[in-house]
C-alpha cells in the first residue's frame, strides 16, 4: 500500500496530528518541522511587504 502524498510529499500521519492536538510536545515539533518551509515563506512574504 502506498503512503498518501500531496505534490510528491508524504503527508503527516493522522496519529501525529491527533497527538499534536492533544498537546504531545514531540508531535507538535514534528508538525512544525513538516511545515517549516511554508512558515518561512510566509514570514519572508510578510517582511518583504513591510
């Protein structure tokens, strides 16, 4: 069985998302690492506009 992906990138497993919602520190860190590139792009766009 293939792992679900979006635009060639593996999606976060649902248990990780659920654990992050429940406050699991390691899961929250994993979510932040997953979205790190996107967050950095948003920050750069905000700074560039100002």
